[in-house]
């Protein structure tokens, strides 16, 4: 069964008609949809799937802390080592979804480092990912580091520098690293 990881920026709390059409196609094909539990895009995707009564969903949460599971779908609880907090804490859940998925659909506001981290990790693992770039309302298919660079060319220089610094993207893109955030 095809597994698709859908995630996105917390600032994106509404799904565009184009994104809904992509999700409709996934439902028609009976894909297993892997979604997180964050507010924003994750919650909007969950709401849409629940409204469509789609059951082929697994919600990924941190063990003991499932923030959103609108339709009481099965949960994959991801454990975290003691003391891990913040970005690194939730990146563990995202890493599990990257590992479990064959494909990705990321809804990106051009700023979220978590969503970009997911995109980079999918590409590094040679898993195709489609990015809905919300500021331009466009889709981009990514399979390579060059595709990531092309995606980032849509962002302001200050944002790109911040994202590269916070995620270590520049080094990973040039050195062929296996992961960006742990």
C-alpha cells in the first residue's frame, strides 16, 4: 500500500482547492496517509480527511502527547529520549514519518524550518516530494538537491540564510549528509 506523508507549516490552517484536489486523488487511490498532530496544516489535513470520512490514516504523535487526532485514527507514538525538547523533539516524529513514507506532500509557507526539514530529509532518502509553495500557490516536484535550491530561490535571501543556518542545509547539500536534523 502506498504511504504518503502529508505535512506543512503551522501558519497554514486552510487548504487551497488545489491541495484538496491532490488529497482527493490520494483518497481515490486508497493511499495510506501519514499525518502529524500539530496545529496548522496537520490539523487542516486531518479536518479535511475527517470531513470526507477517510479512514486510511495514521496520526504520528510524540509518545504520551498526541495534540490532535480529530477522527480517532490509529496512532504511531514516537518515543523521545529524556531531555529532548523543542524543534529536536518534534523532528523525531517527522523523521519517523519520512522513514515510513514512499512519497511526500508538503504545504510550505516559505518560512517553516520544520516543513523544509521534512522536504530535505525526503530528498536525501531519495523519496519524491511535492511542495505546495503557499506564497505563490504553486506546486514543485522535488527529487534532488538542485530541486531544493530551486525551491529556496523563491524565498528572500535573509530567509534562506536563516533556514540554512538553523538546519545546516548548506553543508548537508554539499557533503551529501544522511540527515539534516536529529
